[in-house]
C-alpha cells in the first residue's frame, strides 16, 4: 500500500513530524520532489533535527529511505546530513538514491543567488539552493542524471563542454562573473560519483517490486499545494510539483498504487518567501504567534528567516486539500493556540465587494481581503493529551469547525512537537 504525506498550504505544515510518526508502520519512505530548499523538522529521542535532503524515515532502522528520481539531489547536503546524524548518535540509516535522480550543481546555486540579487526588490524570495536553475536544466535536457556519472567518461565530458558553453553566456554577459571551466565541472562530477557510489540503485524497479509484494510505502512531499507551479500562487511557487499525484512520477510508482493521501494542515498559517497570503497578520500580533509557534519559534528550517504569519485560511486550505486529492487530514501545532482568548479564522474572501469561498488565480487573489470569523479559545496547555475526548470542549469545537468547512476528515491531531504527540481520531 502506498500512502502520500503532503501539505495543503505554503509548506511548513509539519509534514516531517507526521511522516516520522507514520513511518513506524512503513517499510519504505520516499522523497519524491524538491531539494534542499525546505526542511522537515523532527523531534525524537535523539534530539531535534531539520532534514533537508534526507527522507524523514532515517530514524528507524527497519526502513529503506529512498531519494527518488524527482528530487533535486544536492550531494553535498546528502553527505553533510548523513555525517550529522552519525555525530549525534543516530544509527546509520538505510539510504538509496535513484540512478535517475538529477544532481544540483554548484553553478545552479550560484545562478540562483546571482539572479535573486539581479531581481533585487522583485525577487522570488528564493532559498538560493539552486532549485529553479536545476529544474530549468532538467526540462531543457541539460541536467546530469546520477547514472551518467557511472557511464562513459568521454560522453560525460562532451556533455559538460556543451553545458559549460551555455552557462558561460550567463556568467559572462548577464552576471559579469568569472566563467566556468570544463575541467572544474567534470572533476566535481567525478567527486560526486565516489560519494554516491554506496547508495545508487534502480529504485523504480525496487518500488514496483515492493508494490507487488504489498509493502507499506510512504511518499514524502516537500512544501505545500499553494507552492505547486500549476495549482499554486504562480509565479511565487517552487519549481517542482508539490502534489501527491506527482508522487507517482517523482518516486516511480504506479498511480493506482497511491491509495491514501494524508494532507497536513496547520492550525494557523505561516509561509516563507514572497507570494499572496490573504490571511497574513503583522506587528505585535504576528510576532507573538511567531515566537510561540512550532518548537522554538516560526523560523525557516532552511533559511532561518522569520516566517510570515497568519490565521488559518479555510479557503486556501480547502483548495489545497482538493488539489492534493486528500483522503485524510493531519491537523498540526494545535497546542500553539492555547494562549489566545479568541481565535480568528479566515472563512471566506472579499473580492470586488463580493464574498467568495473559492480560491482564485493569483491575479485576482492579489485583490482579496480576508473575511474573519472568531472562535473561542481554550486558554490552557493541551500537550500530553492522548485521547480526543479529553481535549477541552473549545479545542474540539475548533477542530470540528475546521473539518466541516474544509470538507475532509481530520483523522490526526498533533498537539506537541514530539513523535508521540499525536491524537488519532
């Protein structure tokens, strides 16, 4: 059985924690898209971790962790994270890297950084991890797949020459930077070859075999539906599909095998980077929520940037759940709201003087204002509660209000940062 864990909104919903909790019942965990441009925060007996490249199943010895063909593979970050786990006492995880995955090159990171600087105030708020240049090259068919490192060196060098010629036009004439050399790029690829050698496998064949054998497989998404390049707030989106449906492509499993889609929804909203965010709040109100949020505050796991804050947006969340093909919702960081006397929720938008309850395209979204409804708070700490019926009445009312408005069942409630802080309904 294949189960996908994905986000409903802008990312940062708590997918890593939910994947970590669900992994106990899984055989395989697969990252199927994105790269090191977002982090999954996990708290367990080993400590607190922000994983950027590794799948969130690495803390379990019984799990095979796969970096799928749809991932933007940063070899540097992969090796650095594996080393960090070892240094903190985590047993060596079982890691496989798809031989069809493509590699984020140092020039992707540089080009990302140069372009954000060139755009200045009109930048995309990129994490400067090389993701947009990487996916541009992938679809322009000038990326390097892992298997190419283990093939003919003369063929690889010929391809490097072609790529370097193209890149140097940008380096020289647009960004006015020192040009790349064929030797340096080729040598870098040879270094990656040796670093990746222990992990490379035909993961597509392995996953098809696992599906036939009835193994439990988790597909782990990065960011959320509103950052998807097709369904999201384009152009302020990421460069790979964040949707569960893409899991069939980015992991290499049959589409019909994905039987469950757990969509993670945060009890309030947050976002890193630019883009439309109708329920956003500012000033002291935002600072207080940011300070109390997450585990140690709402700051980007990759960038360290303060996240933009807002109240739960039910219009965006319902749309995100629909885009994901949701079968169940995991509702996270509910414990954070315990300080509030009243909890504002965005239940609709006002557009051109009219109330709407659908999520419009970006050009119209820019003109939307939030329609807020206020629910009573519960004014207490709900961490440690394991039984849904033991939650305060106002907490349950909040959950059930959200469930009714989005139209998808909330089957998991996260009321703390640790693996065991999950209430199953």
